[in-house]
C-alpha cells in the first residue's frame, strides 16, 4: 500500500482547456503547433498517411524518447488530432489506436497535485470513503507518468489489447499513483512475465491500490480473530502465477481478463490457508457450489442471535472444523474458489443479523453461477456484493452484464470506441458530433449504458426540448427492458420530465406500468417504490389512512412475500404504530402480515415473527399470536 505524507493541497488549473472550440478545429490547430515545435527539435512530424494508420511501434518508441525530455503534454494534442483525423475519416482501427496513445499521454502528463483533489471528490461522491483510508493524500511525484519507467510506457503504448482492457476497467476512484506504482514494480521485476500475465498485473493494481474497508470481506468477525492483512502486490502476482504453472488452478490465468481476475486476487485468506484449501477441499469446478455445504450449519448460533464469529481464529480450517452460519459458509466457499483461480462473489442479505449469505462463481464455460447456497425462503432477487476495485456495491444490471459477457464480443468493442469519441466530443462542447458518435455506439450494442448516458447529456447540452429528450428516454427504456433497475431508472427520469411539463396522465401511466411489471419480475424494485409511498403516508396522513395504505400493500404485494417485505414494510409500520402509542393497531398489522407472507415453520422469517410477537406482548400483555 502507498506511503502517505500529509500536506494540504492546492488545485492548479489543467494545462489544456478545450472549452469554446470545435474539437476537430482545436486538434488540427494544435497539430500544426506541435508539428512546428517537434520540427524545431529535429523531430519528424506525423505525415498525413500516418494519421490514417495505426501508429507503428518504432514511431511510438520515438515519441517516448522525446516525451521523456520535452514532456508528454507537448504530444497529447498531436495524438488527439491524429485520433480525430482517423475517426472522422472512417478509419476505426487507426482511430482506436491513436485514441489509446492520446489517453496514455494525457495520463502521463497529468499533474499529481491536480489529480489527487479531483480523485478525492470522486471517492466522496461514490460514497466509498471508509475508516482504513488515510485522511489526506499528498503528491509524491510531479506527474503521474513519473511512476512508470520509459520501458513500461513504451510497452503500454505498443500493446493496444492491454490499453483497451485498462481504459475499459479504469474507474474514477482508482488511485492512479499507486496503480502505476504497482504496474511498474511488476513490470520491472520481469518484463516478459509481466507481458504474459498482464491482465493479472492489472487486476492486482486496481484492487491493491488502496486498503480495503475494515469489514472486508464481511463484518461478522472480530478484527482480533481475522486481522485482514492484504499481501504485497508482488507476492500476490508471484503466488497466483506459481499456482497456474503448477497446474493447481481451475481457470488458466491467461484465459481471464482483469475484470474477472479482480474477483480472484481479492482473496482475504492468507496464501497458507489457500494452499490448505487446495490440499483439503477436493471439489472439481463443476461441483464448486458444494463448497458451501461443506461447512456444517450452526442453528444454535442463529437461535441465540450470535452473528459474530465466536470461536477463536477465523481460518478456513477452523470454519471447516467448527461449522458456522451462512456468512461463514459463503466466505469459506469464496476462498476455496479463489485458491483455484476461480472468480467468486460473496452475496450478503441486508444487515448484520444473519439475513443470509451465499456465493457466486465463474464456471468452466465462463458463465457466472450466482445462486450457490441461496435459500428459496429468502426471496431476494439479488444480494449485496462488493466490487473489490471500488468497494462499491455492484448494481443489479452490472451482475447481469457480468453473466451475459456481451462486453467480450467484437460488436461491443467497436461500440466502446464510438462511445469514447462521443464522450470526447461532448467534453469539447461539440454536442452534435457527440450525438452522432453515441448513436453509432448504440446501434452496434444497445446495452452500452455509457453511450445512452452520453447521448442524453449531449441532447441536453445541445439545448434539445424536453419532448425531444423524452423520445430518447423512451428508446433507452426499451433498450433496457430486461434490466429492471436500469429500466426503472430511465423511467423515473422520463416521469419527472413529463410531470415538469404537465403531462401528468402520461407520467402516471408509465409509473403504473413499471410498478405492475416489477410486482412479478422484480419485487425488490416494486417494494422500494411501495416503501417510499408508505413512509410518506405515515409521515403526512392520519392514522386511518396509514392503516389503509399498509393493509393494501400487505394484501397485494405481501401475499407469498418473504423476509424482504417483512424488513421493508412490516417492521417499520409496526414500530411506527408502537411509537405513536397504538399497540392494538401494531398487533393487528403484525397478524395481518403473518397470515399473508410465506412463513414456513422453523424458517428464519418464522423466527423473526416470533420475536416480534414477543415484543408486542411485552408492550401489550393482551396481544396474542
């Protein structure tokens, strides 16, 4: 992890401003200026023919030598103009390659004192600040590119496949000084091995750039029992490569991209425990789901509400010996998979009170299996799982995208190129060009979410009317009809726009359509909408109306529902009744829910209702179940 010195930062202005000029006009103007400057330095400028072809490796090495003396900021406008020239000439392969060179050059030239405050704002906006992050970060080098050797810079510029993987994976909350530091360290130790396992190196760099949260990989174990010390990046790189070369892995590392491998290198168990797993858990990849049930379930802990691990050191061997609750079963299974280079995900239900946990893994056909250890009674559509690159919760649609793997296909690759140029045009305040490029991206792959967002932003920047923007929102809703959270999000934007211009009936119709659809296909989203509605009623309406609204929800959405409905609707309403001195109404609300929900005898939900009625009886002795 990076060594951090505390200072207070200024925020200097970026060296290049793009506002107020046509992107192409600016690029060609800067190309001329750059060419004159390079010529003065006895550097051969780019020819027209070079602008329309992918850059040659010797030429890129020449750029690196020049930039190490003259600065990458002198070359970035030249590369940007080359990318634009190729793109607008319809030479997509050349445009892609020049675009990567331009983006690398811009990163190499980025002032670290400018990057860090901007990065801090992104971390705060993403709500991924946690206790293990230092309070202040200080620049240690003038430019981000100084973290990388000239040899690695040349390698990056001349390997477009890695460039595409890097920029597709890069997140605004990645701490680039440490990402570059890790990559440079791994490359410097053995360039040939780095080249062979470049995706593994990238996965380690974006996961190990910052310390993990204190509750990683889950919070149901005390720090003394589970110290949580991530390994050094070089040790992790060496260990997984050794397992691959000893044929101990179920996936060949070179077959997986960094977006998969980040769910391997985030292993929380020490390497000694992962090796114990290799020796003691004999399950083929096709039966990896059975790793979950290798751990004996401990109903005594659940009954006594002992949700934090009580049995000493939290090691894989101890979990296997003692048994545990669902979170321990899921943790054990994920580490068994990671020990074999199998990407795994740990799913958690809401809260820290044993609401259930399960796991997912990437099978032999490179398809995600997301329901290993999942119980039918839980009625969760998706659980909560963290992305180890950002430590954010992975959204529902992102899980679907992972499962479908369409982003590995050539059509999405081409779509992503057009999307990047659309974003560049928008940043350069050329919304018309951004719209054209975004539509090209969407036509190649309708699930390119970034392209849709760029299109909508560009329409707003162009000054399109609300009705024109709504037309694109309707198209986005249709494109993501199989992704309930995205469909609901775009629908919400559409309804707000319709209401703002007085189209109340159209807004109501769209809201009811989404609600009716989600009642069957995505009860969690319908439940979220119902929760908001009930809370507003409880906050603003008389008692009788609140009871009526609650009863209607229980009778409609509550029939056959599970613990999620209990958490979101039943518990808040019953507690609201108690807090407002209505114990009889609270008891009646609980009774109504108990009769309508799916509550198998002996299930977790049965136990929750038992505790609730016990509490109600203590408040009102006449209350009976």
